[in-house]
């Protein structure tokens, strides 16, 4: 039977709900032998209030640490029945039972504030729950101590606080009363866990004395604090200081210098400090004053985290002249770790080469990892370049990389960290390239938290020789986001062939590179692209239509930006739909490995198209929405004919470009140059040509002979100017004929002897004046042909051309010389 009951108990834990319910009810009717597996489960006990009850002495609530006595009373007495007691589910041995008297159980020194007891009865093979009770324990309130009230000059509130003591575990109230001259001014009732009270400052007068009493009360008693007497002027305390900075001394790890800030009016006050380690007890110390805003704390342990607070007090402690010592509140905590010894290991350092390289210099960036926290406060980093001479570059403590120019032929440099307790050994940074290929068989696998990947590779073959394990010093892995972001890197020991890259963001593409550093230099990188977790693209491809025919369409597209892809694109989906209201959208899936241009079969008529990209995480958002309509064949032919005609016209114009250019010149000349009278049609020239003895007007390389000139008076020169008779038309024609020469040649001036002195017969005028005179003469000739204009209106320049002696008309050469003088 015992084996059968164990099988039933096992089935209770493995069957479904309906079987559990069946066997559960059956098990409750089975009785286990006294030597069975223990007391029955509470859920299998039958509760019968008529069987009896439980009583506890002393009753709840009781003082913690008291000895309790539990009585289990049974209504029907049967000597063979068994009574048991559980205290917090733990069986308790019976202390005493006489015949039909109640079963008595002892619970010594109960320390649990909340506990339970249960009395059970076994009768006729069945277990019954007789009764139970909840036990509540606690402590009486402690006497409130360290009662104090304080305020500041700028505050409108008064804060009173006290030490309430240990937790009572039972409801406890605090009665706070303020009185003056035995008359209560204010009374406050505070619930449990209160240890301070804030009231308005207007309740108190400046020169009055007040008394504060705090009474704590609960079930176990009432305890009252000692009266706290105060004056408003006595409780005005200084403003709390604020710790600005903590420095540890360079010559020792046992002292710290605290720099604090407080108003200038309070700098004469005494400063005290308290500190503790890792939530320990506060240690109040009197600090040595180093100045107005600095104090020193001695006796600190190295490599220990301390929490510092400070306050400002008046110059004395205790009671002086009947007045209390006034101190400010403790300042906010500042936690610092005391330094240890200087760094003993080289830094982890690497380099990043730049493409800017000349024949003599190259630019590189030196990278390093910060030293351990116990190495002291970092003061800076120092990079050493070369040997003879040795160049040192100092970098700030806040930096983790530094760029500099070094000689192109340098093979290595070193970097060290300088802390408050020393300098680390130099860490060599390799610059020489070994010429070897990077590690092979790289594999990247995302890990479970989606912010890291596991990088693995094939390690070198064991043994000595190029590319083997004995010459391998370490690996370096680099990774940066795409587009180019901040470079991050990590060193890997030479005996490993995998590393976990952490701190990656989902949906961001990273370029991971791996280098092998040997005694011969640095290998070429092995690179791979990876996502720690792929997401759907946030935008679709940018699509355009190249050709749209009836039933066929050619499209091309550009991939979204890398930061918008959020994964490796595996396929594209093109959505096509006609403008008909009842049309159905058609989708076509394209492989991402193909070209970004393709032909598609499409419905006839105008279309609306969109495209989306998909990654392993799913399909992303659709791209731009475009519309397209097929080209009409007739329209296409017309466009082709028009293109051919335009091309032919342009070709003909190019062939006839010379004649076109000549016509353009002629047209422009007709617009810009006004039409002038032709000298060949002049009557004066025709008259001169009748005389064969006249000199030719053609160009001659030599000057014509000059005739002697005689001076004439002004009246003889211009006889017609002062007379009213018109000038003969023949004289005007002759003058114009003689003044007109196509080549514009001006010969020498004739010399005239006057009074024994040789002078020029006429001054030379500028060419512009001669041209103007010629135009004036021509104009006068035209007007004279129409109606004999008065010669007085001729310009002076024109008159110079026409100034010759008409009495000597036969001496043509003499007239020609006069005209040439202009």
C-alpha cells in the first residue's frame, strides 16, 4: 500500500488539470503512517472550527525576545489522537500533555516581528486543521535623543530633528510640542518613522525662549525626550559648505586635500570633516586648515573608496558663555577612491595610419587604453619618437588618441602614461608592415543580446617560421560604423582565435578588420561587414522609369543610404498598379544580386509604381511613388522626324558657315556705319580729270613737289565770307575734289618766308578735326546743290579746307598743297 500511495503522489505532479484534481481529492482521504514522508500538506488538511482553538501567552503584540507559550485546546478528547504544532511551517515538539488537558508548546526567545502558528490533529487516519494564530512582536520606543532645531539667515523655515532609535515594528507615534512660559504654542502628531519636523519661522520671536519636547508612544509604553530650550538667535547656523574638489597628495596615499566653497563671511569658521568606507560608520575628524578654502584629512588607507562630508562651525565646541556651538548641516557627500601605486604594466596601444604621406613624413594617430583605476589619477600621456634625437610629444589626460607627423622611415614608437604616482613602462607601437596576408576564414556570428558579435578566425600553424605561431605576438581587431564613425579597437592574445565585440547598435553596419602582429611587423587587414542585428529598412529605393511601352516597362533604381538600409538587402519588391479605380496591385520580387536596372511586364495604360527593399528582418518601407504612361508610336515617330530635321538644318548651316559669316558682317556694317557720299561721283573730281596735266590722286611713295606759298590777308583768303554774293558751285566742287583722298595721306608742310623768317604755312590739325571738316564740307555741298546755303554757316575747319585764292585757279598744284597742309 505504501508503494501505491507514492505512485499516486508522483502522478499528482505530472498529470493534467483534470487528473490533478481527481488524485488531489483522493490523496486527501488517504492517511499516511507516522513513519511516512512527514506531516501532510496544509492544502490536504480539513478545517473544522468545532475541533478546538489555539491561545498564546503573552498575547500579541509582544516584546521581541519574549518566551511564548502556545496552548492547543481539543474539544473532544481521545487518548490515541495526535496533536502537532507548526511555527512558521516548522514542526515544534510538544512540551507537555496530560490526558485530556490542552497540548502545551514552548517558543523560546521569539525574534521575528511577524510569525504564524498552526495546530493540527490526526484522528481516525485523517488530518485536521484545528486552529491557527498570527504572532506580532515589537519593541517599545526609544527615548528621543539629539534633539536640535536649526535655520539659516536666508531661510523662512525652522527644521527640528531627533534620533528616534531602533525600529519598533509596531505602530508608533511622536507628539511634538512647542511651549513658551509654560504655555503650549503648537502641538504636532507624527506617525511612525518620522525623525524631523519643518515649521514656519514666523512662529518664533527673535528674543524669546522656547521649549521643545518630543514624546514617543506605542503599545509597549511612552518615552519622552529631555526638554530642548532654544532661542531663535541661537539656532541660526552657517550655510552648508560644498566640496568642490578632492586631491590626493603626490608624496603619500594617506592624505587627501578637500577644497570647499562657502560665502566669504563664513570663511573664519572652523571646518570639520566626517568620512566612512562603503556605508560604514561615520568618522568625524578635525581637519587641518590649509587656507580659506582647503583642508587636509590624514590617515587614509590606499585603494579605498571614501565618502566625504564637511560642515562649518563656530570657533568653539560645547557650551561657551551659555551659548551652544552653531554648526551648519553636513554638506552633500562626495565619494573618491584613494590612489594606489603607480602603473606597473605598459599601456595597450595601437596606431591608425593616414593616407597623407610624403617622401619624408607620414601622419599617424596613436591610440591607447586608459590604465587601471588603481594606478592613480592620470596627468597625461607621453609619446616618444626616434632615438637620436629623441622627440617627445605630450598629450592631455582626457585624450585616448593623438595625431602627429613622424619620419617616413621610422619603424616604431612608444607611449607611456603619467599618473600621480609614477610613469608606466613604455608600450611599443609597431609601424612596420610585414607584408603577410591577414588572418583567414573570418566568421562573424551575432550573440544573444543583439549588441555584440563573436568574431572567429583560423589561427596560424604551430612551430617556427614566417606566418607561424611562434613569431606571432598578438592580434588587433578594429571596428567602425558605416558611414565612417569612431574607430574602436581591441587587442587579442596570440593563443586565441576568437573575440567578442560588444557595444554594437542594432541596425548599424560595421566594418570589422583583423590584424596579426608578428616580430616582423603588422600584416594586411582582413575585413568583413556585419550587423549585430538586422532591422527592416526605413526607406525604399529611389526608382525612375527609363522606357515605357505597351505591356513593357524598363526601370532603374538606387539603393537607400547605408544608414537607412539597417541590414543586408536580400531582395526588392516592385509594386505596379494602373490608374483604374478597380485595378489590382501587382508585385514583382527582384533579387538583390542582379543589376539595378530591369525590364518588367506590366498592364496596359498609365501606371503607378513603388519599390521596397527587404532584409533578413523583413520588408521595409516603400520608396518614392512615380507615375508613368506608355509612349504613343505616332508621337515617337514625330519626335524622331523632328530630331532628324533639326539635325539636318544644323548640319547645312555648318557647311555654309563661311557665307553666313560674311552676310552677318555685311549686315552689321550696314547697321553700324552710316552711308556717306561716294567721292567717285564728285563733279569736282570729274572736272580735274579733264586736265591731263593735273597730278594723279593715286598713292605715291614720294611726296609731290611743293610750290612756294605767299601770305595773303584774311580778306583775300575768305573773300566770300564778308560779301553777300553766293559762292560759285564750281569752286565748291573743286575744293571737295581736292580735299578728298582715300588713303588719308598728309605730306609735308610748305615753308613760307616772311620777314626773313621761315614758318609753317598752316598748323597741322588732328585727324578727327580733318574728318569733321570733310563731313562739314560735304554737307555744305549737298545743301548748296539744293539751294545755295549761306557760306557763313560753314564750320571753321571746313573753311580751312576751302581757303584758297580763287584768282589763281589755274595753279592747281598750289591749291593741292594748301589742302594737304591739313
